[in-house]
C-alpha cells in the first residue's frame, strides 16, 4: 500500500517491491487496464486503501517505506 500512495504500479513492479505480495489485499487496491498495444495493467489504492494509509500514518512514517 505504501508503494501505491504516490502512483500506479504494474503487477511486476509490485512483486519486485513487495516479494510474495498476495491477492488478499484486493479490497485495498483497484486494477486499471489500458487495452492499447501492448496492454498495460496498473494498480492503485481504493478509497478503503486510502483510509488504511491515513490510519497507518499515525503510527508509521510511510514515506520512508516507499521503494
């Protein structure tokens, strides 16, 4: 989630930044598909994901965790 707060990422970028990332976080992220050639899929935070980020900021310096 920390890595999505500033920009969208592809699944490969997420896997590189967070090895072993699971699809259980699907309620916190949304998928964007650009059907141009080649197709590009990116992920960003949902409103629920943004609420989690705001809550976590009270306890952790999230900006220092961004890869």
